[in-house]
C-alpha cells in the first residue's frame, strides 16, 4: 500500500469524526470567503464612485465615516484650482436615493453642464440640461436601459419629477448607472448650498501627480486625495472597519479550525498508539510518522476547504438578495481571496496537527505496543 493510499484509508476509517472536522473547516472557510468577497466588492463599489470621470485623482473630506458624507465648499474647490499644475477641477455633489425596490442605491450626480466635458461625460443622445433647470436630468446609458427611460420621458427621483433630456456615457459602471442634474438643483434638493461631495482633479501634462497630492494634503489637512484603492481608507472609516473585521475573523477562523483539527488528530493518535508502535518497530522513522499525521490532517482540511468555498458561493448569492445591498454589492471574486482560503486550510492542518504528530513520533515502540 502506498503512503497516499494509507493516508486516505486512515481518514476514511474514521468518517464521522473526519466529516465533522471537515465541516468545521468548511464553515470557517465559508465565512472567510463570503466576508472577503463582500469587503472587496464593497470597496470596488466605493472606489468606482471616486473614479467616475477622467480625473487623475479625487479629493474628499478626510476621515468621514462614509465617502458620501464628504463635504467640500466652494472655497476649497477654488483652492484646488489655484495650483499651477492643475488643469481642471470639477466639483460634484453625490447623493444616493432609493428609486424603487430594485434600485435602493441610485446615484444622483450634481455637476454644472459646462464641466461635463472636463469630467469625461459623452452625450450619446439628446442634449445637456440647462444650468438653471430644476426639472431636467440626464441618465447614464445603463440606467436608461435598466429603467426603460429615454429622451423626453419623465422619471420620479426621490419624490421629484424630472424630464430626461439626454443619455450619457462616462466609461464607468457606476457613472453609467447614475443620473446627472445641474449642481445648484441638487444642492437645493439636498439642502447643501455651495457644497460638493468630491472634487475631481485633472492635472496638466507632465505634472508630478504624487508631489501635487502631497502638497494639497499638507496645505489643507482636512482634505485627502484618493488615486488607488489603498488610499480609500482615509476617506471612509466604515469600510476600513469592515476590512479590519475581515482580518480579525480570518484569524479567529484559523484558531477555531485548528482547534477542531487538533482535537480530531489527538484522539486519532490516542486510539492508534499500538499502530504507531508497530510502524516504529518495523522501521518507520519519526519524520515519516509526523508526515503521516500531518498528511491526514491536510487531507481533511483541503476537503473541508473545497466544501467551504462552495458554501461561500451560496452565501454570496444569499447576501446579494439583502435589500440594503441590491445595486451596491456586485460580487467580484479576486484570486487572492481563494489563495487566502487555501492558505488558511493549510494553516489549520499544520497548527492543528503539529502537537499530535510530534506526540506520535515520540512514542517509544515497546511502550506503544503494550498500550491497551
């Protein structure tokens, strides 16, 4: 019998115990995968809002609990325009409203019509709204298709009726799924006169963007610049807390899974004391005994991990149906999350089986053979 066959036979001999241990590993892996995908996807959603348009970087209020609570006034926007390296700054007010049950997170973007081109908006059909209009709106082409609304149609947004005057494209999923209306109109509806949520900065050719960002943050400590996903935590504490919770739960899952594996393997070593004594008596080295116990634990953990990943996909499908996350949570499955799940399974096997494996290897053959 080969070494691998022996490992499989030993695990299958104790199916119930191995199955329960594998289930514990699967639940831990499911939690890590589901929470990891949720955190990663929400971060992508939030960063997509910041990346709407063609700006080189985005400026927001520093340290707010949610990026949509960012508040910049006209003076701060004008300060950004004063830097010689800056080509244009577009101030945008962002509001999220519940359009209907299928669109609980529908974005309204308040932006002046003369800033649509610098922002990167391309009008596909119709025309831009008037700068002083309070009843005109443009829809992103995705929103237009999803809502079955075209130029000339009327749409009710947050209790206000608007006439669709144009269909636009930004090249960004969330931008193309949103609506746009004159900045003063949205400021009035949101009771935020003179305020914008974000400032989208486009630099002149050849400008040192990194140096400009540092200069802005030094001159205005209340503002933070965002260019990459790693910058996002400075303008949204909620998602940073979720990310921290994700790390904590991953560590907790490792501990719980490792304890389950350890319990199973310790019981296995106690029950197989005579077997290990025989193996040592016929010439098995301590290293080979350690490899046997570790391999059994690894097999249980890997099977549990495979089941856990499958359960994770099911859990994600369930999370997608949560009303508060419809339209916000669009699952994205990065390879790193599954690599973490595999590493977690291997870690559970190693940590959980280390003590039992060493105990088995240190058994004295004669004492083990006398064991009843």
